[in-house]
């Protein structure tokens, strides 16, 4: 496995250590990711995590390759609706969005703004462009996919197999409203 890197929130209080390479690096344009990012950006001192074309960039990491090394007490979950199948985790020390976790998932989508710019992973693709009213304005620098592809799911399945079908639990110190 390759080296580890420490990444963290805007103020530096909350830090995570990631081990090795991500499963995938993507930009999501689904309605849910865009709505959540817009709401989280309105928190006091909140970070705007959307790209210039409105995508949420993230690196998908196996949960067993992410360790919270500082600031766990400031992590809170945010859900668009109480019964939402996904939760966004925010470091409330500075209201920095940290990651997205899907219900039952063995991976975390860590937001790319957590990395220093010179070490930030480069997105390999954009997904869920079918949620946009008009995707024609997106740059053609990486593939712009209408939905998640079989290849996307195969990468996630391969990571789960490598983890021995485990799914570590990530706990937070409560919830926030945004």
C-alpha cells in the first residue's frame, strides 16, 4: 500500500489520515449533492465545495483507509431529509464539509477541498450529469457521464472484496441543521 496523507478542515482542528490511493476520484452533479453543498455553504463560515460548473468533487476511499486523527468531537451529520439514505459529515469547528457517506456503504466520498491544492487528486470523471437541465456547457476535459456506470460500481465492489466485505462504522457527535 502506498503512503498516507493527512488532510483536514479549513481551520486545521479536524484532521483525517488517508492511506493509499482512492478507489475513484469524481465530480458528482446529482441533485442531492448540489442541494446539500448549497445548504452547507450557507452555514456560518461554511465552505463552498462546488466547482465552477456546480459539481461536488470527491475522492472515494475505503472506510478502512480513513482514520480521524483529530477533531472527532466536532463531527456532525447533516441529512437533506430525516430519512435520507446519505449523510454529509461536517466539522463544526469551522463548518467545513468533510465527507459523504451512503447508507450501508463501505466507502466515504471525501471532499477534495480537504487536500492542499498541490496534492489534490484529479477527478477522473463527472457523474450524474443527467440531473442537469443542460449538460452541454460542461467542459470535455474528463468524461461526463449521465449516471453511475457499471465500471463505477465494479470499482466499489472490488474495494469491498479487498476489505473482506467489512463495513466499518463512522460515528459522529450529533447532527446539524442547514
